[in-house]
C-alpha cells in the first residue's frame, strides 16, 4: 500500500522517500570536469587525423582526382570548447564537394547535363577513423 511519502504500490505505509540524487549529480559533474581536458585533446587529434585522411582520399582514385591540389588544400578543421562542450568541424568551402562525394545526374542551374559518378572520399575517411576515435574517447572518460 502506497503512502504519501512513497508512492510505490508495494511500499510500507510508514516508509519514507529517500534520494541521493544531489550527491550522484555532483559526482557526475566532477567526473565530467575531470575528463574534459582529455576528451578535448582526443577530439582535436582525431579532427586533424580525419582532415588528413580526407585529403589523402581526395588525391586520386577511387576518390576524386586532384590535378591542381586546390580542392584537397581547401579541407580544414576547426576546434572549439565552450563550457562542457567540445566540438571539431572538418570541412571545405568548395562547392564541388557534394558532387564529388555523392555524384550528380541531371541538369545544373546553367542547363548543362551531367552524369557524374560519385567519388567517395569523406565517408570512407569517417568510417576508417570512427573505431579508433570511439575507443580513444572511451579511454579518456574511463570507460
């Protein structure tokens, strides 16, 4: 039978409700703050590795050809932290990146007709880096 202090249906009528939620929250916050520098280092390192792998994949088949190297050089990474958030962005400002990665069939905005096959270079790089990155983050937080 439930009591006003403990709504569980099998609780004894004299049983109260007890919670150590504030202590658990404080311990989780302390652990997150302690892990933040290690996680930030891992994220920054793997962003650089991902950028390098994308550039390597964009240096010829099976990825896109790089006759001038301009597209390959356009890949960069940015790293930032804000409070308990760590973020890295790997990308390019070149408009051809989507067409090279996914291909393109049809007319463009100028009416030119294309049947361009995909030359994946970003997706394979992400899949190659992902297992090591996840393992490194797990080690950084004491998985």
